[in-house]
């Protein structure tokens, strides 16, 4: 038989939805986050390349406006 986790954050809190969450937490458990082992911090590349043309991103023009989505213009 499966026992509910002892660290249920909804246990002892008042309210209907906390009781519902307490039961759901006993089946689902905590959120499954990460890859199951410690991860190294993200290190951005020193010279990022464009995924479209392969040239350095420093050669590109980034167009940012409030009324339209951000666009990246590749060099000619």
C-alpha cells in the first residue's frame, strides 16, 4: 500500500480546495522538475550563431517595437 508523502504542503490548512489538493498530492506527489540529478548552471556561448544563416549574432539587426513581435534581420 502506498503511503502519502510526509511533507504534504496542504496538510493542516483550512478550506475545501486545500483538502482536495491534499488528496491529489498524496497520489501525484510534488512537481517533477529537473532531470533527476544536479545540473550545471547555463553558460551562454561566447559567440552565438544565428540558427538561420550561421553567422555571428553581432552582425544581425534586432527590430523591437511595441506593436509588432521582435524580429531579427540577417545580414545580406
